[in-house]
C-alpha cells in the first residue's frame, strides 16, 4: 500500500511539473513577440508631496522621540538608582 501511495505521489508530481506547464504555455505562433510593452504615460519628474513633506516630518519626529526617550531615561531611571561605594 505504501508503494502504491508513493507511485501515485510521484505520478502526480511528474504531471504537475512536466505536462501541465507545457500545456498552459501553449506553442508560440510565428515570430510575434510574446509580450508587447507599451510606453505608457511619462513619469513625472517632481517628487510626490508625501515624499517631500511627510517623510522628513516622520524622520524628524522619530529623532525627537529618541532624544526625549534618552533624556527621560537619564532623569527618571538613572537618577533614581545610585551606586554605593
């Protein structure tokens, strides 16, 4: 029974890897390209407002938060405990 299951798994694997992708792709007809790429709309040269305003604001606020955390740690935690010599 184990051999039959192994044979069934191997046959299904061979079908999935070999036959199915070959049929799904199909045969190319003639010398036509497989994919035609359209140029589309030109890319705007100006940065978006989110990149110009939102990113620097978030970076600045995160820097201020890090500085405030370090100062708060220095005043509350380090100031509370003293090393006895």
